[in-house]
């Protein structure tokens, strides 16, 4: 009897050990709904990409992947919420470059440290960027904008789709390089900024192509200049800043998925593999292309190294422009 009990105990211990092993952890994940936090309102580039990825992860992994928009403070609120979530793979963040790298040096004290509190899962994509204005704008070209801004200091208004975003720092750099004074108006995402741009509340906006492309094609907005190295395939008639004598203005906002630090490596690896399969599919490439976006496939290590590079790059822009949170 004693021997039988010992045998049963040994079997139970072995079963428990197997259940807790990394391999078993990965095989059982996900066992329930996974939340993907987007730190911006619905309708913007980040939200669009998150929903494309979430729906396909749900199909491939057999559990609901639900997008939760938690906007505010230039993406900081949603990013902080992720950093403080349980590191179990059931809370992820799909964020833009703003709260993960670009705007970090603007904050005297952030409630999270990207490299300490978050674990890279995968890059998702990058998008083109364009300086856009209203269809009936009084400043339809860069030359017109500079002339008007110099003649009317503080009257030319640029929307910032988020504080700490590339839109924010590019506007500060544009102001510095052109010797103008621009009225910078921050928004909580691309969607509300674009609404005001169409309505004429603001004069211009350095904006992600996916957020404005359909409005440019419909004639509600005008593409003034592209921030790509060469002319955009989706905006072939729009000159680049380099063509206009401003080669410094090249930028490509990017998007990535991260998890709370401490999330098991096997779960990170499994998510990375599934996401890369999704990004490599012809269907998703086509969906992204229609939005002016390009999928970016990477490992978790490559994603982390890229974060560091971007943090250093934009820190220099903050230092030179003196950009601040308003």
C-alpha cells in the first residue's frame, strides 16, 4: 500500500512538473482571451494594425484576441498599464514608436522604463509619413507655409497626433530649421487630429499615411510633401522633402508588439512566430499596402536592438530642438 501511494505521488509530481515546464507552458498558451492594448483612440494607424493582427491571431491560436483602446498622455497611459500587467502573455501592447522610443526623453519622469519593464515580442510594420493640409488651405506648399509663418508668427497651426510622437518632434524640427514660430496643437491620436485637419481647425499635420490616405484620394486633404527617402508608391505625385531641399526630413513611424517584462520566453517565442507568419502572408501584405504600410518581420532580440537605436536617435532631436511637452 505504501509503495502504491509513493508511486501515485511520484506520478503526480511528474505530471505537475511537466505542466509547469516551458514546453507545456507554450503548448497550452493561450488558454483564454488575450488583450491587446492600443494606447491611442480607434481609427488611427496603430489601431488599424492591431485589429489586423488580432483577428488573425484569434484564427491561428484559437482564442479571442481583443483590442482595447486605452488612450491618453501620448500613449503613456496604455503603455504603463501594460508594463504593470501580469507577465503571463494575456496582456500585450501594440504601440507606435512614440511611447516606446521617440518621445521618451521629453518626459522628466516616466512611470515605466521600456528596456526594463517591457519585453519585445515583434516588430509589426512601418508606415510612410506626409505633411498634409486641408483641401482649401491657404498654404498648399511648404514654401507657402514658411512664408505665412514668418509673416504671421504663431498663427500657422500644426496638429500633433500625440505628444512625444514623430509628428511632434518633426514639427519642432521644422520650426527650428525654417526659423518660424508654429502653433502646435496636441491630440490624443491621429483620428481626432485628422478630423480637425479636414474641418480646417488646424492648418497642417505631419501625419501617418494610413490615417490620411483615403482623405487625400477623396480630395478632402492635400498631400504637401512626403517624408520618405523616395516618392511614395501610394502618393506618387507628392514631392519628397528631399526634392524640396530638406533632405533631413525622412521619417517612418513604426509599430511593435511588446509584453510585460517577465513574460515567459516560450510564450514570447510562440507569439513572435505566429505574428511573423501573419506579416509574411500575401493577404496581410496587401491589406497593409492599401494603408500605405509595410510589414516588418523580426525576432524579439532584433526588435529590442532596434528600440535602443531609435531611443538614442530621437533623444538627439529632443536635445537639439528643445522640444517639450505642452
